[in-house]
C-alpha cells in the first residue's frame, strides 16, 4: 500500500464514520483516531505520538469490531500498512 492508498483508506474511513455518526456515540473517538493517523503521516518522526497512535488503533479495533465490521476492516488495513512502514 502506498501513501496515496493509505490516504484513500483514511478517506474511506471518514465516510464510514459519517455514515455511523448517528448510530454510536463512540464514533467521535474514531474520528480522532483518523486525525492522529493523518498527523503521523505528516510527522512520522514524532515518537510520543507514535506510541499513542498504536495504542489507540488497537483499542479502537477491539472496541468496534463486532458493532462496526466495515470500519474495523478499514482500520485493520491501515494497521497492516503502518506495520509494513515500520510504524
């Protein structure tokens, strides 16, 4: 996955978040996670942000996987990409 593909996945996740917004009050947390991912792309050397981002990704995947499988699938794709980048 390239940076362009990652950005497309983030946009896809934002659309999914917009679709889910009325269904789950925890969706705001997911939006913050997308903001954090975009920050990481802009500043890949920010180590403190890196650790917080990884914890947030894993926690969010666990929290949403049964209620929002599409959002979780997108998050898993993003997590794999970040892992492949060494993040």
